[in-house]
């Protein structure tokens, strides 16, 4: 089956920042239930858009921060580059 989000991506309009946060909050709930206090977001949006600091990324971060989360971007260059967004609560 094709979800509405997948159909939007196929049509060329990716998920909105609000929809991306909605997806992440489900993952945050799962991590919190497992007694974790932070989550590394490694989806393309949370890596590529974070690195490019796009307006959509900034808006998604603002939404998370408005909900009380701490949001940061991790970047480390060694043999390979590690980068992702970290959400803490």
C-alpha cells in the first residue's frame, strides 16, 4: 500500500515540517518508553537539510523546541563524516 506521505514524495512535494515533527514525535515516544533521554535522527531530512540549514529544517527544529525539546546538530569528520540531528528531553 502507498501512504499519503509516500504519494506526496512521489509527486515532488515532501512532507511539511509539521508532518516531519509528527513522525519524529512517534519515535520520541518509543524511545522515551524505552527509558532513553535522547534520540539521533538520521533520516535524510534530519541530515541533509540540517547540514544545508534549510528553512524547513529550521521550522521543524523551532516546532520541537516549542514543545520543550533540545535540538542540536552533530557533525564529526574523520575517515567518514558522521552527521545527524539530536533531540533530547
